[in-house]
């Protein structure tokens, strides 16, 4: 008598009975691929847990400085600690992801982030501020980032860029809603501490959603990547694709020795550097230029909204057009916007800068992880994106503190903006000429998986 596992793994039987469950006592989806439910859950987590906290914090920095009597350097160091610890925690998150799985890891991360946020609500000193910002960063690293993108790459191949774009666009939408809402909350109550309570609720929501809906891989739900049984298409010939997707999963030690990996990291790092400079210092800079606090906060929200649009557009195009072109173009838009920000002394130019910056940054931050997945496969994606994220965030985290120091020294952000634009031109050009890596002794072909 044949065992159930022998029967279900027989290609001929699976072609004859396409509804046969992958695992005993588990059924495949009828109609809706569970990967879309996973994507909706991860998007909600990014919206509430990440978008609200990171963008909401940028709005209340001026109020914290005013009330606590801190300098811009003091306050900006807290933001730098947030993003620095967030990046350094990437490999740690990848380590525990392999042992705990995404649902447990993300649930724990949301609770840690909530504890850190509530600590900031009650903080009375710089030491407490820095300590709790670090706790928030650890929590967000476990709640989002590596765990979310790794889960997406486990569930999606054919529409991987689209899924990443939809997911990351939710962070931008979170900013669009969070920035003006938190600004209004602070203005109406006269107390910036209330904003931290809203952020605590957001991280708790993210934790609950992760535990209830997220699953690590398709096999956990008795289905397949993309919802398609590979044995049913074993004889089909894939149509040629202009987007490179490796047919092998690279080992980490091989991937980190390739030039495309580090070019991708450099481009992403500069995109994050510029974004964090504006996100942490933008409201202060615009206030110095005579722009009202509400308009400045609205500009941050617009950056988020068009960032969401840029991410979604990259997701749609990234499965048809090589993401390296989108990475280059997005970074180019961002450097143009930051230069224009020097002259933003009216509402029209302020909003124009926000639109261009948001769209460009959104394109760059989706194209970068899509390239890592396409070039090196999904098996070791968590480890590779952890390394990628650590370097990107370490570089990006220096932006707020460098910008604040320059302002404290000369009273202007202009040198920082112009220096960023000059350096960013290098990866804009190099990325266009980048070619997919080839594993030693193996020709990696372009396929449409």
C-alpha cells in the first residue's frame, strides 16, 4: 500500500488530480492564493508598525527640542541611534528568523518596540531617550525588514517585485497618514508625548497581525510558491524574460564577493542617507526657510505618499524591466529633489521637492532588495538582505547627525545637500552598467520563474 506522501509527490498523479493537497490534512486554497493574504498582513504591519513610528517621530522632533531644551545635535543623535541599531540588528533578526520563524519573531519584535515607545513617552533625560530609541529600533528590526521581505521572497517568484512594491508602499502610506495626524494631535493637545501613545498602539497592532496571519512558507499552508504546483508545469517552456532571475541559490560567502552586490548596497545606502537627512532635518530646515509647521509636516506626509507611489510603480515595472534601471533613476530623482530643497522658500517648491523625493526614494528602496533576490536567489536571502540592510542603515544613520553638526557649525544645511548630490551621482551612473553576477564554474541564465 502506497503511503500518502508517495502518492502526492508522483507528478503523474498530481497532473491527474491537481486539487490533491500538498500535505495530508491540509488543503490548497480554492480561489485566493494565501500569499496575497500574507502580503496584506505584512503590508498592514509595515503601515502601522514602521511607517507610523519612523515618520511620526520626524514630526515631533521640533517639539521635543523646544520642550526638553536639547540641541538639534542631541535630538538628531536619537534618530541616528534608531536607524543605526535598526540596521545593525538586521543580521541578528536573520539569525533568530531561522530559529523562531517569522510569526513568533515579528510578534516579539512588536512588543519590544511598544515597550521602547512607552519608555519615550515617559522619558526625562537624554540617556533615557537614547536607550528607548535603541529598544524601538531592535523591536522594529524584528517586526519588519528582514522577516517581512524574506517571507515575501518565500511566497512569490513570478510577481516578486510587485509584492515587494506593494509591501513597501505601505510604509509611505503610513507616513502620508501619520505625519499630518500626529502633527495635528500634538498641535491640538499641546503635548508631544501623546504622539508616543499613538505609536505604541501602532506597534501593538503590527505584533497581533503577525501572529494571527503570517506564515513562513507556502508549505505551511499546503500550497506552493506563487500558488502554482511546479509538477503541473514541469513540461512547459518558460517565455523569455528581460528581467534576470538566477536559477540557483547563491551561498552568502560567494555573493558578498561579487561587485553587483556592493554596487546595489552603495546605491541603496545613499538613497537612505538622503532620505534620513530630510526625514530628520526637513521640518527644521523648512521652518528656517519660513515654511509653517503644518506645511512642513504635510510635506513629510507627501514624501510618504509619493514614496508609496514610487514603490508600487517599481513593483509593477520590476517584473518587466530590470530593477537596476529603476534603482539608478530613483536615486537620480532623489538627488535632484535634495538640491531643490535648498531653494524651497514657498509652498509650491516645498511640495514639488516632496513629490520628487518621495517618488525617487520609493523606487530606489524597492529596486535594491528586488535585485538581491533576483541575482542571488531566495534560499539565503535573509542573510544577504541582513548584511545589505546593516551597511545601508549604518551609512544612512550618519545622515541626521552629520547634517545637524554642519548646521550647528555654519547655520546651513546647504553643504550637506550639495555633497550628497555629488556623491550620489557615482552609483547613479555605475548601476546603469551593472551586469548580473555569474557563479564560478556555472553560467547563470535569465529565466522567468
